[in-house]
């Protein structure tokens, strides 16, 4: 399903380039961060590759702000995490530590204070895509499906649509919906709080 989605919706050139071709481990990245060598830079580790996520494009930041507003109307603030890591499936943890744009947890942040939430404590992950659509629909979808994250949304700014992944099974999502900007979707964890997709996108020009 993922390969067909990429072929249909994502140009081959639409991907964030990793910072290098050296394969990194999560332990190595944590040691460098603890030493303060990267200072204010923020890197995301995906299958051994480092991606620089320090700078956000203006449209990305705007969509995140509007998405955050919807989230706080739909969930307790104690369940919302922004650009914070989560634990993955055991096989993926050594080489990957994504920083989802938004995570909705099933328990209060006090339940895992000092730790990252594990997959069983995650209700919904949302990624906002401008230049990272290919990775979000392939690499991250695989990581989240293998971790059995129940629901994963990708907001495609350029395409003005939302990809909703549900029902993780055998390392992939068996249910996938593509919704246009005039449509709405409600999270499984908040079925009475629908999100109108156009409400979080920049005005069409």
C-alpha cells in the first residue's frame, strides 16, 4: 500500500536530504546531544539517517499553530506533545527516534514523566509535510505501523489533503484514506471533535 501511495502522490524529488550517509545509532545521537555539541540544532533519526529539523518553513509553522488550536479544543493539554520523541518497536528503537509534529497520548504526561511515551500510550500521531512528504508516507509510516500506533495522519500542505492511516498490521497500515481540503475527519480518540482540513491550511491562491 505504501509503495502505491508514493507512486501516485509523491514526486521522486520530494524528500528531505539526510545530513550525511553515515549510519547513526540512537545511543550515539544521545551522547552528542548530552555533550551539547549541537547546541540549538534539532536532528531527527530515521533508520540510521540524521535529518536536520531545526528550521521550519513559514507555512509549516502556520499549519502547526492551527493544528495545535484544534488539538487543545479536542483533548486535554496533558495529552498533547509537540516535536517530542516517542518509543518505537523494539527492533526500530536502536536506529530511529522520530520527532512527530504532534502526538496525542492516552494518558497524562505525568504517567511517563522523565520518559518517552511507549507505543501503547499513543492514540494519534500527526506529521505536517511540506518537503518531507515522501519520508512521512514511507519511512515514518513503517516505523509507526511496526510500533502499532493506532492512528497516523499526514497533512500534505502542497497537495492540500490529509492522509489518514489506521489499523496497523504486519508492519503496514491496512486502512488508508485520502481526504481533500473540503472534508473533515475525527480522530478515533475524539470521535465528536472533527477537524475540517481546510481550517488548518493556508488560504488557496
